[in-house]
């Protein structure tokens, strides 16, 4: 009996040793492969020997080493081993991809960083560094928006947003090339009609202040006939060739002008004949932009601000581009920061926009005239014999007098702006929303309030150029133009062809 019990106890002890050996082998076999891979990836480590999964079977005597387990436990062990093997394979692939990425990054040529030179705070001539491709922004944000959550000062945020807006409104290389091609088309027709004629570009496209929907101002020089006659001949020729889809001739203006629209791209052009005044004024504005780099962002914003409200055309009593340039130039000449270097370095575009609207909306006395010559000054209107001739006379309105910086004798550029009362009220009511704008929600609401992004110039920013239908040339033709130009009968001062 004792021997029997001893043999039973020895057999139980042997089985326990076999179970411990098999369990240890299985436990060692499971994590070995990931640890081995990690050891090869970590520098300075020693390779670990790989334990074969079959060791667990050999410890227990071939595949019968797991025979002591229940069938469910055996399946779980096998499933764990398969998952560990799959994970180890994924780890190897991931480490290989990371290693290849590090190698590509190390071998690729990295351009040296640009040196940052100290510059004044108002060095805004170059603007932001956005590409000509259309930006992708959220639906509730304006398309020129660039997130800058680190700026909390409203004036500084407005400064950056004005630069972003200016960059957004700049012509893309494709738009510039399309305008040049449009000018070449007009020039080709003119040279065929008048071989000695010369084509010159002036206006906003020449100065770089043109909006995306802006037209091209073209001067045709050395034309051997009157401007009115030349307009009608050119209009008839371009209609016959199918180059234009829209036409308007205005002879009653101070400078007779012919307005056309390209049929191929939809761009517009204002054409004048034998007039060089526009060339001189454009050169003057271009030089002023170099002297005052703050002018461009302010002018682009104010031009769009007036365009939205129909106050950007001198012909309708608004403030045209040339008048607006001189108005902003006079403001910058008189601003205190231009005479104090310390104040200049602390003045942003946001401060200048606040002060510009406040100056012409509340502070400026419209009973004096403006001159931008000799550094800018004001004078009494009676000294020039100006004032009291505008359409606002007798209606409680005001009139802006601004001496032309070019030409002799000087003329009053502000006389045609007979809606100056409306413009002053617009500036007066536009300044408070800017000053008290909120930054809640992560982006400044200043420009969207003053210059709403829902206008077609913004929403269709990159779709403004499109092919146009042919003009309905059902009005006077070439023979009628010649008869009207040479005959004694009255000739219409304004003719128009619509699509």
C-alpha cells in the first residue's frame, strides 16, 4: 500500500514538472518574435536568440505537449500565436517604411533658410506669400482668410487681413496673360487700320491697383482722324471680325471713350484716342505707390468698398480711381506717423484704415481744398476760384476740391464727385464697426462687414473670365458711322450694342 502511494505521488510530481516545462515554453515562445525585431531596431542592443514555436511541442513530447489542455484552451493558444505572428509582420513593415522615410529625408536636398533682415513694421510692399491657385477655406469664412490665433490685437489682425485681402485680389499669372493677349488683339486691329498708330496701357492695370473684374485702359496714339470717327471705325471692324461681344461709345464724356468686351475671354477695355493724359497720371500714381507702400492695400480695400455700393465711378458722381489715389495719398502725407520714426514703427495698416475713415468721415473740413504737391497741404477754395459749382450746391451737400498734381493750369479733380455727401457718410459709418469689431470665433469680422464676401467679384473670383456670346449687331453699321461723321446731321453722343 505504501509502495502504491509512493508510486502515485512520484507520478503526480513528474506530471507537474512536465506541465511547468510545457507552460514555460509556451509563455517564452509567444513574445519572442516582437522582442527580437525590436532588438534589431534599437541601436546598441544585442541580438536575442529566436525561440522556435515548436519548442513548446518538443518540451511535452511533439504535438502531444498540449494534449493535457482542454480543446478550448488549446485553440486559444494557437489563435494567440497567429495574432502575434501577424503583428510582428506588421511591425517589420512599419519599421521598414519609417526607415525608408528617414533615408529619403536625409538624402533630399533641403534649401537653406532665407535670412531674415530687420525691417520696419510697415514694410508691406511684397504682401503675403500665397500662391495664385484658389484657396480652400471653410464655408463660413471669407476666401482670403488665413488663421492667426496668436494675434489678439484688433489693429494687428486687421493689418494682416488687409494684406491677405490685397493678395487675394491680385491678378493671377493667367489673368495677367489674358489681359496682355486682349491688348495685343486691340493693337493688331488698330495697326491694320492705322499702320503708324501706337498702343499704350495706362490706368489701374498699369499701376497694379486693378480689381479682378477691372478693365484694361488702352490709349491709341497717332491716329489720323478725330477720336469720335476713330471709335466708330474701330467698333465696326471689331464687330465684323467677331472680336467683341459688347460695345459702348461715349462721346459726351470729358474724354471720349469706347468701351468694349472681348468675346473670347469676357475682359473689358476702355479705349481712348490721341490722349496722353492718362499715361502721365498713371506714372504719377505708380511713383506714389513706391514712395508710400501702405497705399496699395488701403486702395485695394477702399476701391472694393466703394464698388459694392456703386460709388466707384466719377461719371455717376462717385470717387474714381485717380481721385481716390490722390485722396489716400493726401491722408498719408498728413498722417503724424510719417514725421515720427518711432510712431511710424508702431503704426499698422489697421491703424491707418481707422484713421483714414475717421479723417474723411468726421475730421476733414470740406470748405478747404487739397493739394498733394510739395508734401501735401490744404488751401482755401477761394484762392483757386473753386467751390460752389457741384451738383450738391443748394441741397445741404458738400463738395470735395482736390488740385490735380499734373497739368497746367491745375484742375479740380473733385468737382465731378457730386455725391460727396454720401461718400462722407459712408466713411463716417464705416469707421465704428472696424474699431469695435469682434474676434470671437477665431477670425476677424472687420473686412467681411465692411467689404462683404458675397459680392460677385469675390464669389466668382476665379470664374470672371469666360467666353461671351456674339454681339447683336442690329444697330448702325459702318456706312451709318461714316455718314454721321461726315454729314451735317446730328450724331448720337452715346451708342451701345448689347448682347
